[in-house]
C-alpha cells in the first residue's frame, strides 16, 4: 500500500478520536496531523497550498466547535477557500466571502485536486454521461437503499444530550431540508452543485468531476451566473449499468444544457414527429419542472410561476366544463381542487418554502408535458383529445373496422365494434387520455357488476326450468331428457324418438348451453373487473404501456375490444338459449290451439327485443329502402297489367 494512502487512512481513523478530545489538545493534534499529511504529499509536483488535501467547502447544517476553531485559525480573515480553475487549466485557490456558515467539518476521504487534463474520464469504472432530470428521478425512486434491520440502535440517550443531527462524516456541504417524499440533497455553497450522492468516496469523485464540467462549460462560453446549477447524480445507463449523470440548468431561461452531445429524443416520451426546435424546447421546459420537483429546497416561490400555473388551471377547468373532449391531463373535479390548493400558496410567494415549490413544480410538470405531447403552439396542434394528428393514423381511421371485428360483431351482437370505437377515442396516436380512460373503466366495471347479477338470475332460471316435469324434472328416469323422454320412446327404447320427445331433448340441450354461457359471463366479468382494478391500470404510464403492448400484439386493440365484449355477449347468448329452450317446451304441445295463440305474441316480443341491437347501424334504413322498392315494383307491375288490359 502506498505511504500516502496509508497515512490518509490513519488520519481518517484519528479524526473521530480527535473530535472527542478537549479543545486545546484537539487543536494541537490537528496541527500535527496536518503536518503529517503535508509530508505525505511533499513529493507531488504541484503544490497549491501547504497541503494538497483540499476540502470542498460548503455550508453545513451541523456545527462542530472544534473544526470551526481550526478553520478560524487557518483563515483568520473570515474567508474560506473555494476550488477554481483558471483559463490555463491550472488549479488555484480563490477566496470568496463567507456565507451564513455555522461551521465546517472534514471528510473521511480527502480529495486530491488534480489538473483537468490529468483526471480520468472513467471515475471508479463508471462513465460520466449527460442525463436528464427524469433519469435522475427514475434512479431515485427505483434504486432505494435498504434499511439495515440487523443493526442495533443506540437507544440510551446520555444526560443533557439534545443533539439529533446526522453524525455521518461527509464532505462539507450544505444539506437541503427534507420534504416528504424527498431525499436530502447536498448543495455546494458557491458553485451551485447539487447531488443525491451521500457516500463519501462517491462525493470525493463527484467534486473532482464537477471541476472538469465547470471548466469545459466556461471554455464553451455557456452561462455561468448564479442562477445556473449543476446536478450530478447516479443514473441508469444501458443494460442497467450505473453511470454518473449530469446536467446544467439555467433557471432564468428555463433551459437545460450539457457540455457533451445529448440525444434530446430521450426526453420526448416516445412522441413521434418532433422536428421543430420550438417544440423541442417545450420538452426541455418540462425537465425544468422535473428539476424543481427533485430539488425544491432553498428556493423561493416565484410570483410568475404561481400566476402562470393559476392561469393554466383556470383555462383547463373552463375547457373541461364546456367540452366533451378536453386536453387537460386531469378531470374537472381534480383541477378544481388543484386550483384551490394553488390559491392557498399565494402567501408563500417570495418566501423560501420547499413545500410550495414542490406543489407548483408537480402541477406545472403535468401541464407542460401535456402541451408537449399535444404539439401545443404548433400549426398541427391537437385541439381535441380524440383527434389524431399523424398522417398514418388518419389513413388507419379512414380504413374502418377490420375483418376480424366484422366477423365477431355477428357473434357478439355488435359490442366488439362499440368497444373498439371507444378505445380509439382514448388511445389516440399511442397516447392515452387518462381522465377519459378512468371514466371508461368505471363504466365497464359498473356494467360487468350488473352482468354478474343478471347472469346469476339467469342461472337460477335455467336450473328452475330443468325441474319442469315435461323435461324430466321431479324424479324422472335416466337419459338426457329424464324419465318422461325415456318413457315416450318406442318399445324397448329402440327406434327413433317421436317429434315431441325430440323437441324436449333440444330444449334440455338449449338450457344446458344457457347455463354454460351464464357461468362464462360470471367468470369473465369477475376476472376483467379484477384486472382493470389492478396495478396495471393504476396510472397513466402503466395504462399506456398496457395499451402499447396490446397494440403491438397479433390482433392489436381488436383483441382488447373483443375481450371487453365477452361478458355482455355471453349473457345475451345465455338469454337467447334460455328463451329457445322455453319456446321448445311451449310449442311442443300436441294441441294446435296454444301454439297458434302464442306465436304472434312471441314474434312481436322477439322483434322488439332485438331492435336495440340493430338500431343505429343502418338496419332500419335498409329495411325501409327495401320496402319502398318493393312497393315501387308492385305499382309498376300493376300499371303494366292495366296497360295490357287496355290494349286488349
């Protein structure tokens, strides 16, 4: 092990011990420790100070009296050093006025400052890549540190101890306050560097990497004012590789920028046809709000942001109240509650309130993303939620329903085409309009619940009909038709069945099939209700993913429409077969009086029962045209006959 590394580890091990020692002795030992560290780095060719061990100075939320006293001795003029890079690439020390600093602390892993050109590009075998705030958010919520439940806590509180601050030894950085669902983020005091990283070794690497990025940004002439922030955090790379991602953000212009080439399509959310720079800017503005949602700490609520969001909500509420196809990403009731909440935040304007900043950023991100996916501000903007703006989709919409849907409409009583039309209105250009989807799912759930009740009633009626004595109920003999059917056959049971017995057998078969369809309707209703109420339909993202997979399947969204039609179709088939079985029982009487008297009523009831299914599909118009043509042909034939008689 190199001597310098060994001495550094010894120094890091001694630091906690020195902090616990009395102030006079501790200060003396700290001077000795600094002298040892300076000897360990004496062979270095670059000497920027008495020691090559430079600590990144940031505000700390927890004062350490011993370290504060040591710092005051090291810089008696009440200014502290901050690492900078001049235009020649040499590293130097610049002095800046001290901010509201309560104290400083040392890192267990000192950072050795190297020239920009000498630093490795692959830090700890991890690549430095340009990233977006959305990638940082994905890593934050997907890669969570587990809680060590095997570690015994220090439950005994010493007398007079009122300190509950974190005691982890990190590089001296300002700690952001924790808001519910946020992480504590570390903010560099002067250079506005923000990170979610808390590991000391990673922080040391990050501070060295930030100098490279800042130096390159200055060489490219990019903005460097106080409203420019640099974010460095862990992100997921290709094949789930953990990389170190970064991005710069200009808070004045609401823009992100990078010092390397960056593929903007990664923040387009799979939206096709984004070719105009002005439209691309809207996607970047959405990432600006994601950044504020990630890091709302130590920010003031701006009056312009508050007013802009309130005006956007007011317009969206008016659009949702007066239009059947609004573009708003929320339903009317939710937006009314959101506007009430935004109005309550008016008192936080101009104040440092991370809660208010987070609320504004969360709402503004949703509306900004909605404006981007609907091509807001572009000549081809989507004006209604069910409107397609792509040329290929226009061609598909003009092509009508597929042959598969036309075939299944004959078997499913036109319900498949109805569901397909509703799905097309919500799944437009592979974008799901979630408020309309929620209403559609609520309607389906209610319908399936009613179908379950109807199928149960039908199942009871089928079983009761089987108990009719004419069908072998009430203790009949064997055979599918019961004792009556068996006794009505020829001698010995051999030979063909009489006409009455054949009708009874057909009636029993029809009722059995009705039972099967009733049970199938109940099962499909229960399974579909459980599926649409599960996790895969809980958010707009998961719903969009599900519909995308269905669209890319063998039958596309046609298969989804057919599946949603099954409970209704099974119930109707069960009712039809029940009526058929009952009709066979009624019209199987040997007397001709009862069938003759019931036949007209049966025909009228059957016609009116199926009329709702055939209405609205042009059936009545076709029958009317056929009837008029028939009357016209009749009148022509009559005139021809009269003419022939006159001639004779």
